[in-house]
């Protein structure tokens, strides 16, 4: 390559990965040689992460640190509960604040998200439609995940 061509590795493109299926998430979480979660813990991880591999990786890493620090070889529900807030709310606050800032000029979208956060239910189609209407969701780039919802609930109660 000519010197001014730069690195041959600068041709990468962003790939947006949507939520994974439950089977894919289980495959991500159940790694050989890693303390496996019990059934209740697996169900909680899946519920908290909503198919988002990044959230699962952050959450499981923190829970495994706690598990191994206590000399155990099985991740338990208490491990997940102990690290959830610090990992998914406080640890991702900068990302949550950025998302909330993107909504500053769209009070209807903010109101829809706050209303959704109060229910703790799966994101309704109407919420996605409201976000799309305001140019904030194209089906891939905006995620209404449980971590953001926890952050919204905390924000609303303080």
C-alpha cells in the first residue's frame, strides 16, 4: 500500500447488533470454565439484560468477581442483585445521561419513556413509535433496555 493510504485496517464498518435471542444469550453467559449461574440467576440475568450482550457481559463480569472473591464456583442470584445497580445504573450513567440529553428537545418522547419506566414492563410498540416519530429510533440504534429504565426510575425519584 502507498504510504498515504493509512492502515489497511481502517476499512471497518460499524455493525449494529440487535437484541440476541434467549438461546444466544445463554450461550454468551454459559462459558466453559466460568462459574455458571443457577436457574433463578440465569432468569434474572436474561430479564435485566433484555438480549443486550454488552449489558450481560458487564453484569456477569461484576457478579463473577464477587463469586470468586467469596471462593464459590457457582454464581447466585445474590451476586447479581448485589452488583446490578452499580454495574447497570451507576456504571453506565454517562451513557444514560447522553441518551436523556438526546431527548431534551422532545418532551413527548421523554414523557413516553418515563411512563414506560414506571411500569417495568417490556417496551410497548407505542414507545418505539413515539421515539421513531421524533427521529430517535430507527429499529437498531436506540435501545430501551432495563439499565436505562432503572436509571430513569432513580432519576425520577430524586
